[in-house]
C-alpha cells in the first residue's frame, strides 16, 4: 500500500508544478496530497505523525535569469537562489528546473539552437551525480519511509549504420551527382569531396551487394539467451538524406547470409520475438514536424507496428517544441537525455512538460564512452566499471536507467578504429544477470514504477478545486 504524503505548497506555485509533482510522487513511490497555501516561502512534506520536512521555495523569476548560487548541502553540490533557511534543500525548485528542462530552454535562448552543452549549464557541478536521489533518500528517512524501491534497466541500440560502419548499405542511398555539383558551385569543396567519397563507397557496396550480415541480430540473440529484450532505434525507410551522417541503408537492404534476408525481415522477426523497434529520427528531418510525422508513418506502415519510444540522431532537437512534438507523434518514452552519468540528477524517469511523455535518462552510451576524438577513451574494463557503478545506484535508489549501444560499430576486424564490442556487451549482460536486475521494455518498466503513485489537490480559494492529472499509463 502506498504511503500518503501531504505536501503544503504556495498556491501560486501549484499550477507550474502539476507535472513535476507527478514525477515526485513516483520518485517517492507515494500518494501526494497537495494542499495549496495562500502565501509562503516554505513548502512542507509530512507523512503522518510529527515528522515534517521543510523545503524553501525559490523566486522563479530569479531562477530564470540565472541569479542562483552553488553551495553544498550535506556534501552535495546544490544550485539554488541564495542562502537557504533550514537544513533542507530546495527540492521543488530543483525538480521544477531540472525535470522541466528549463535549463535547456535557457541555453537555447542564450546560445542559439543546437545540442545541450552540460559544460555551459548552471547545473554543471551537480549533473554528473544523482544528487536528487541522495536528497530524496534523506527525506525518506526523515519521514520514516523504509519500503524497498523497484529498479530496472532498459537496453537500447542505435542502428545508425553510417560511413565505413554501414554493413551493408545501398547505392540508392548515396548522394546524387546533382547534390555534389551543387556543393561545388557553392565552393563547398570539402562537403563535395565527402559526398563524392560516400557515393563511391556506396557504389562499391552495391556491387558487392552486402558482404556482411546484420551484426545487431547477434546482439539480440545474446539478449534472448538470457531472457532479455531491448529497443532497437532505426532510421525510417523513407526519409530525406541531406546529411552525410544519416544512415546509408534502406529496409530493402539484404545481407549475404543464408538465407538472404532484408533489413525489414530481420526487424519484423525481432518484433515477433518481443523486442521493440522505434524511430531514430534523422538529422535530415531537422525541426520540421511534418518530416518527423512522415518518418514515423514510414516505419509504422513498413513494419505494421505501434511506435512508443524515440531517440533523435545526435539529439538534434528544438527543446522548446520537443515535448509538444512528442505529443502530436503519440510517442510515450523519450530517450534523448544521453550522457555518461546522471544529467537529470536522478535514476528515475520523469514526465516531460506535455504531461504524457516519459523521459528516461540514458546514463551510458558506448560510442561516447569508447571514442577518443569526442568521447572518454575508456577501455572495455573502465566501461564495464562505469556501468557497474550505475547499476549499484539503481539497486540503492530504485528507478530505471537506459544503456545505449551501437552494434554497427562491431564490424569486421581491421576496418574500424575501435575494438569489436559484442564480447564487451556479453559481459554487460552477464553483469545484469549476476546482479538480478530487471531488464524491461519501456512500457513494462514504467508500469512497475508508477505502482499507483498519484497526486490529488485540495481546495484553493484562489484557484478553486484542482484535480489530479491522469497517469500517462491509464
């Protein structure tokens, strides 16, 4: 049975925190009973009896302008507006600005469109540790909440088969001569040469007609041996290809294994076996909702599948519009928070601003971990140790994190600058089995995490009655 927690919160803040409070209810695995206050600078949490936790409330306007300081609370680096009254951190302020992606929108306004840069974030000192979980753990103890918390792992794979990693690819996906000529006329010589190189490589691959098998099928087989299932993010069969970094394959691409199979046939087989196939939006779709809708439709119609999860190639999204885009696309699980560590400061998924899409932090990505040019240059041993540390956090705090892998980089010996990764991945699977952690698909994990946690609102003279927002799983 869920613990009932009463939250007394300033009336003016309640409308802004409606979605965040749902995330907090899941984080505490409790039922939140929200009682708005007319005027106060302190919110309180209580779980019956004399136990009570006070949480200072920030001036949201000051937070938006960046007028905050970094201090330490019980050894945890903590961003907030200024010196706080009492022993407890501004949990509501932190969740509002961290869970609700305010920092990404602040960066967009300050730096223009592009990728989120954790190094320029005002939260940079705390984003690499799951500090919210540390705070919640302390508050749970103070409120006498001792129930064990459920933890799970979601395994994901990006099938961005590009450049020399494309096994196989087709000449029909290569840059056209007209496109190359256009770059030459614009004096973009480097771009023209890169596209000419890609076109030549694609022609060679077309002549050979795919001499390698679909390596990701072996990764799925390794998972199935242990009873695991994962998510495979795939580029749409019908998509624009205006970036060399977009995949050079089509769903009609074949391998030369016996029997010869198309990519569509292999993906359909994975679906029958209980795996999930989801869109890996291409950069060519840019920020255009119509192109994103077309890519979703292309995958749905090609595989006759319901799409629920999504990852965007290179996280190339417009943060201010992204939650509403996901609502239109009817995508329920977003895996675009990709980093080594806890960019959102918690092992728990959280609701996006649209109130219907869960963001699941991807806390390990093999390409980011192993690459030397723009990664961490980890050895397989260091990568495994990094994953093991995060698994211990899930065991301690509960929640659900995602791990990301790129099977296409596991190519023939001598062709790549990084080692084959299937042996490393088998070690990851062994580690998950040995620790007894649940490996689930997104819907399964969120169904277990929600466990009836909910938010109810009491009466407020200023705003009338508040009603609970429904769970996205209902």
